[in-house]
C-alpha cells in the first residue's frame, strides 16, 4: 500500500512539474531588423570561413620533422665564436621533437599580410618575444 501511494505521489509530482513548465503560447520570432542583422553576420562568417579554409588547404600541406641539436658553433656580431643549440631536420629513424610547418614563400607572404580574419589574429614574428 505504501508503494502504491509513493507511485501515485511521484506521478502527481511529475504531472505538476510538466504543467508548470509547459509553454502556453508560441514565442514570437525575430524582428525584421534582427533577422537582417543575423543574416549579415552569417554572410561575414561564411566569407571568413572560406578564406581560412583556402589558406589552410593551400598552405599547410607538409611538416618538417625537427629536433633540437647541441654543439652548433655560431659567430657573434663582434666576431667571437660560441657554442649554442639549434634546430635540425630529423634523419630517418630519429624521433622528432617538433614538426615545423612547411608553407613555402608564397603562402608565408599571404599569412604575413593578413591583418585580421573574424576572431583570428595572427601574430607576426616581429611581434613575438625572442
């Protein structure tokens, strides 16, 4: 008997919850101005999406396996030499530490001249900390 009363109480609670949260009328759609603003935003996003995909598909086609090597000899501006580290292309069988994107000169030029795509800011090498 207690189980049946508990079941009836749970069903009544669920029905009450459904009735209080159900939407009684249709909600109004966007106004003409809101619709046109959204349409303009979508057109801009589609255009930017095409531009980004074009650059990615044309430029990012390969990566160079690279690893850090020690004992490179370098010459300073004053003519003195010193030992430092550097990046080297990994040989067959070596485990690369990183992969550098091979974009070629034409694509690098395009990437460096793009000022800003929608929400995407490109950091140029001159702006990075060395």
